[in-house]
C-alpha cells in the first residue's frame, strides 16, 4: 500500500497516514485553511532516491514561499504520497488525491508507467499535474490537465541518437534497456533515429527493473557485436552496475545514457567505472540559469548534499505552482489556466513555456562525470 505524508512546510511538521484508519503524527498537523498540493513520487523501492530528492526540493520551495507570507497569508502544505513506482499504486493514490477537494495540484509522477496509470483519474477530476515523466503519450491531448516539464522520450532518444552519430561519430551502437515503458520507448526511438540517419544497431539487450546482479550474458553479446558505443536506457540503480560490469569484462567504449542516470546515486554505485559516461540532463552544479546558484546553496545548506536534475526540476515545478496560485488563485481551475498560458517562466533549469500539448521545448544538454562530479560535457549537440 502507498503511504501518505502531510508536510506543513511553514513549521516543517509531518503526518503519516498508513493504510486503514491508523495514523501517527510527528510534529504538528497543517491548519485547515492551508493550501494543499500533493507530491506523488517513489519514496520506497528502487527509485526512491529520485522521489526523495524531488520532495526535498519541493519542500525547500514551499518553505521559502511560506516564509514570504504564503498565498495571501495562507500557508502551503505538501501532501507526500508514495507510489513506489507501481502503476497500480499510482492509480489508487490518484483516486485518493482527487477525492480530497482541498488538494489543488499534483507534482508527479516520476515513473512514466505510473503517470500513464494515473493521468485519466487526475484529468477526470480537473486537477492540474506537473510531471517529469517522459512517455510521449502522456501529453497526447486526451488528458489536458497534464503538464510535462521535461522533453518527451521521443525528443530525448532521437536527440541522443543524433548526438551519438554526428557529434561523437559513433555509427554502430548497441542498446541495453530496462524492461518498462521508459526503457522501451527510449530504445525504440533511439534505434529508429540512428537507423534513419545511416547508423547501425549491433545488438539489443534487456534487463528487468531493479536488477543489480550479473549482466555478463547481455554484456558479452554486446561486446561480440563490435559496436562503436553503447546506449543505456535505464535508471541509476541498475545502469551503474551495467557500466561497472562492462568495464570489468573489458568493454572500453563510449557509453551514452538517458536522463534516468542523471543522479549522484549513479556515481555512488558506479564508482570509477562511470567516469566519462555521457547522458542527457537538466541541471548541474555550475549551471548559469535564473537563481541556480542560490538554489544550489540553499539546497546544500538545508540537506548537506547537491541537488540533481530531478531536484531542480521539482523545484521549478513547485515555483510554477506558487506563481500560478499568486496570479490566478489557489484553485484547480485557476492553476490550470495559468499553466496553460505561462511563457518564459524563469526556472533554475532554464526558461519554461508550455506549448499547445503542454510540453516544453528544451535544448538538450549533455552532462558527463569527471573526477566523481557531474559536469557539462565539452561536446554538446
């Protein structure tokens, strides 16, 4: 079952409501006149690091807003839901969230399959959602209350295909991907784009989500297919071990990854083996965007760690909601109207404008790992 937290950001208190009617209060519960927004992200399971970083960034944004007077004197309260990256759990949680009329907006879900499972529930209730899931169909026009703050899987994978081929000169690529909607979409779009521009796919291998054990069978097949490089479509927790084992068996080829490995966890798990791996990302310590340096400092002071791409995206998402509530009122429809029209919102990841599909048009940024740090790569698209 999913778990629920209510964080009254003004006092940073929490309420945990487990399954059934039991509850355990830590700190002080939010006031009844508070404005409530929900975070629906993985707080347990293999992707919990992403969810945790997102919630930390959202909390930081709301603390700042409440310290400045909130929304017309009302504090903003965060309701934290754990979908455990489970589509079934995400669907159930969406039902709980929309049933609470006090919840005016949702930040999440992180996992594409979870967002796909929940989006119709949110849309039917008219509650706006800002997501960082990449599956292209999330914003296909059938669920207009969905807003995506990052590029689609199609845009990302095709961009990485072109980058590999044109900028890095990698004409023959092997693919290894996680067996879920995220991995499958990235694999298909990368393969199609590379082949369309004259490249070749030498091998395609698959692994289950959450797997961190022996990848030697898949990696030897890739090695013997003699590619120029490897494309990984997966998450940090699995991809780090794929890269480590690839290096252990003598695969010393360029490795290109999707945004799912843009995290400190990838470095912690992969250690020296992930040095030089390139991937699509949205934020790094050193980026020169609107208020990015101040955000990094506040995040580090508050949590004693650096924010990753998903923390920065969550911070921008929260700031968008705060601005929407200031400009259009703290209602579901008012927030929706503001987000539908927003242009050039100054975020720490760059300026944000939603198009007619409620997608953003972001220029791809390639990051890499050097001396154990995520930095902007010297070679850009």
